[in-house]
């Protein structure tokens, strides 16, 4: 299995321009026959909590139809970040397109305190199954909480995949945490971070992959838009 992590800088609040950028990286992943591509947290709008109410949309938004078409034609699973309208508010969500399948969403179950004025927590874990390889997604803050990992672990998975938007100090903490977690749990861990200014901080990339022994397989720099490719 080949997984791509797309480290990108999103255009603040501009869904259409971000869709165009996402398509470029999805097509690149298809060219190298990747099985999955994952983008950073809220990648389709940028991480902008104060704009979430005006940018939030639904799972059936037809602006995203192109991703289903690419998933079908390219035999690839595509995970993009977006704010999802739900009955009691807005979720920080991952919209998942799989070949010839209905769209799914995974919503962040544990919010940081400064997100709670803008978002509500998701309630359901999910496992992304690709040809028998089971991937547990996590979104930023919750990926550093042991209870999120253990909740997903009950369902059984082969790879832990975190989609994040983090500044420098949080990335340094994540690097230490994921290295130790992957080693202690014997599970590969992937982390895709954004780059550029988001909300009131600078996201610093450093997207990375650790193998099941806790060894760093590859890490991107803190400035470049690029794909990290992990073969499992």
C-alpha cells in the first residue's frame, strides 16, 4: 500500500482555489499509483475557526464531486479537511472519498478549548479500509490524547493517520509523542501538517511518518508544499 501525505498551504477561506490546489496533488498521487492521499486539517478552507460558520457546508456539496470522480477513475482514497454542518453546530471533519463508494465523514471527537466556541465534537470513530489495510484517522489535538488512540484501537487498525494544523512548539511535541507511541504500540503513524499562516499562528509543516518500531521513515521541511510517500 502507498499512502501520500499532502503538505500544502491553503488559501484563507477560498474553497474554490483550494479545490484546484487539492486536485493538483491528487492527480500527482494517482500518477504514482498511490492508494490514499490525505490533506491537513480543514485543508479545503484553511484552519480558520472564526470563519467556520460562513464556510461550513454539507457532505453532499456538489463542489466536491470532482474528488469522487478522481477517486473512481484513479482507484484512490482521498481525505480532505472541511467544516461540516451538523444538527447541533459545526464539526471539524475529514471528508473521505473511496472508489465507487458513498462519501463518508470522520469528525474530530476531542476539541481543544479554543475551538469550542466555534465547533462541536464528533461522536463516532471510523476506520478507513483499503484492501484489508485498516487506517484510523485522527484530527490534530485529539491525536495527542491516549484516549483517542485507545478508542480507535478497540476497533482494530493497522495505521494511525493524523491530519493536523500545528505551529512549531506543537509539532515538536507531536514528533516526540508519535515516535514513542508508534514504538510502544507497534503501529506505523503518519502525520500531515499544513504550512503557512492559519488563524493566529504559523503552521510549520514537518509532515512525517514513523514505522512500527518508532523509527522516523521520512520527514518534510517546514516551508515546502510537497507529497510525503509512505509504503506500508
